[in-house]
C-alpha cells in the first residue's frame, strides 16, 4: 500500500468533557490536506472544541486526534507547522503591532519577517500602535498575520470573521484565499455563515452534534445534491445543500435558520 | 523568548528600576552621614544606650523604619504584580491561545518566563536589601540588635521574593483570574512568612540556654503579648544583656526538674499577687507603683527564687548568618516546589 500524505486533521472517537457536559463526543473524521476546508455546523456542534483540540490548546478526554500525522502541540516542531487564530482573535492589548511581530519572530524559527512587515504595511497598521487600540477587523488581521508569518503547513481559523463587519469580513477572507493559494497551505476554517465559506472553500465538512454529517469537495457535493433534489442547473446553492443536510439530522427544537 | 519575557513585564520592570533608583539616591545622600556619625560618636561611646539614641537623630530612625518596611514589602509586591498575572492574565484575556500556539512548547514558555521574571523579582529584592543593609549598617552596629531587623537585611529577602513570585504564578494558574490571584498571593505570602518567623526560625538551630538566679529588684509581674492572645500574667524576669543575640524565650523554672512555674504555685508563694487593680498607666508613660506594692513583689520574687530560677533560650550573635542561610534555603526550596507545581498545572490546562 502506498502511504498517502497524512491528513490535516484525523480524529477517532474524539471526545472532550467539561465537568459533566460533553462539548464534543465520539467524533470521528478526516480532514484532508491540500484544501481550503470549511467546517460548518450549528452552534454547539463542537467546532471550536475540535479546533482547540487540533491546535493542542485542549487535551482530549477520550479518543485520539492527530494533526499532520502527529499529536497536536507534541513539540516545538509540530507547533511550528500549525497556525491558529482563535475565535476572539486575541492579541496582547499593551503590546504594539511591531511588538507582536517581534514576538512572532522570536518564538517561531520559520518566521517570515519580510512578509509580516509587508502585510502590516498593506493593512495600513501603524507599527507603533498598541494592539489594544486596534479595531476588531485590524485585530483579526494582526492575529492572522502572526499565524501566517510563521509559515505553517496547516492554518486553523476558528470563526475568524464572526465579529467583523461585512467589508472587513470580505477583506479577511480574500487574504486567506490568496495566502492559501500562494503557499500551498491547508486551511481549515469554521463558520456558521455558509456564504463566507462558499467564497473561498473548495472542501466542505458538516459537523452535527459532533458527528461528521457530510464531507467532500464542494463541486462534487453540489452536483450530487442537485441530481438528488432535481434542482435545475446550475447546481443549487451551497446554503441550500448545508441546510438540507443539517435539518435532516437536527432535532426538532433546533431549526436550520441559525445557519443562514 | 528571554527578550519577549522581559518585554511582557515592561511596565513592572520600569517601575522596579525607578523605585530602586530612588532608594539608591536616598541612601547615597544620607548614608555617608550615618557612617560618619558612627565613626565620630558611637565609636567613642561606651557601646550602648543613651549615647546611641543621642547620636542618631530621630529622622534617621524614621528613615530606617521605612526602608526596613520597604525591604519587607518588595517581595510581596513582586508576587502580586509579577507572579500572579503571569499566567492568570493570559488565561483571562484569552491570549493563551496566542502564546501557546507559537513554535514553543507550553512547558518551555513557562520555564523561560518563570526564570526571567522570577530572577528579575529576586534581583529587585536583593538590590533593595543590599542598599538598605549597607545604609543601615552603622545604626545596626550601634543598636546591637541585629536579630531585630533579621527580615529586612541580608540575603533572606531574596528567598522571600522567589517564594512570593512562584506563589503568585501558581495562584494565577489555579484561580485563573488576576485580582483574586493577587489577593491569594498576598494572604499566602504573609501567612508563610509569619509561620516561619514564629514557629520555625527560633528552632532552626537548637537555641542555647542560660540559667540565672531570679533578681528580685528587676523582675516584674504581668503579661506580654497582644490582647486577645496574650498569655496569662506571671513573673516577668528582666532579659539578660546578650549583645546582638536573639532571646527566643524567657521562663521561670524549677531548680529541681526544670518544670515551669505555674499560676497555683505562684499564688502559694505570693498570696494575693493576682488581686487588686493593675497599675498600667493607661498605656501612655509610666505610673510608679506604691512602695508597698514594690516591696511586696520584691519579697515575693525572693521567696520564689529559693526554689526557681530564670531560664533564657537564645540564639547567639554568631548564628545570625547561619540562620539567614537556612531561612533563605527554606524559601528557595519552597519556590522550586511551587515552580514545579506550576509547570505541572499549566501543562494540564485545557
């Protein structure tokens, strides 16, 4: 048998419990490398927990997870291969933009200082500005810059655009699309806004109640969906597909509306 | 990583550096005057008492008091403002997800930050202690009571700082919020310092003892201590003069067997000693007791003295530095244990 390139994220029976509550339970899925992967699912499906586990910020209560073929955050090398931007895009409020780049350069051996500087310039950020004074969009862009400039093989973005206005959201996503194309970087990004994913993703994973509901290249999925539903060509929207997929699996009290 | 660690505590670093500069300047201005005073006056004096009090003007004593307080307080501040926020602030602000996803393992991140910031705390406490110890040395020599300022001089403040800092980090990693962690650090630090001072330090080296005959002329009756926890009244012999020594306890014990004088025994020797009003003059100044009372106590002590004597436990002057080293070692060891606990805890967060 030929050994394929390791999956970006591979989970097997993965579970995470907080006190008595399981935030993620019995999750088994494979997220392939080499795509821009959109991870969708209703609130509480376990997306944030799954991505936190993949970044090594959380430790699993049950099961296993491997990222690019190794245990998350196992060592410095593994940490260097994964870039992570958390949901609230945290930065140090008292540290300047330049200070953040200095931190990135000091803590990451593969740091691309020129690219980081260029991005900050393009974004029009003042290097001397404290990160605490940045707008939400600028802060998200700074956090993304830090994650990208470490030159990861896998970039994990947890609801990166949730708190951004539509313009900042569009800018942020186009940056992600450009970068993944330019550096052959696998990107996994979660969102509950399907429209966001439609714009940049080529692979879709639908997670419902911590279980894999649907996975595949978006084009294939859409074609299959339109055949099944008999929708006229061109294929039905991704939105439509996701809603159909989730509503079939959802308990009655949780409508699919929250996904739109 | 080292540079980054220093950068993360820039405000505290600058504050500490400025504070040290101020203390150094004050010490440099007033210090030589003290040394000169010691050389000219105290050196010529017959060692103690009134001569010394006259030599060192009251403002010097006030400054000595405040500088001593500073040495005691600095380690606590290091624990609260450098230790407690180190992990707690990151957890509170969510910046752990930034800090712990750089190409540095969590353990290494913490070890470097513990070492850099911890050593900075120790250095600050050490520098302040060094300056104050040097500054106060003429007064300390003249005062002949080196144990009276044991916590405010020499090397023990380094241990206090290391301990307070690591305590702060652990508290922060456990409660995950900065302000409660700071409070917890303060309480824990004060409690540990008091416990060591009261229950450990006097016995780190078995005290020496000295037996003396009860002196009827200089033995009083009463109780010393703070009101709610003051021990019951008993005979209070005058402490002997042990230059630079530390008297850890004074008791009245039996000549045969060494049992302590009990209240019943005392009442048998001196009927009525525990009756009547006390003569404490309201705490301010002294009120002279009537001659009959003085005579009565004199005779009482003389009678007790036939069967009992005064037993003094003390640490001689020569044990000052060994005790400093022991106490430093205790606090440093505690700091190492706390640091290990902290690494263990942080590796399991999440």
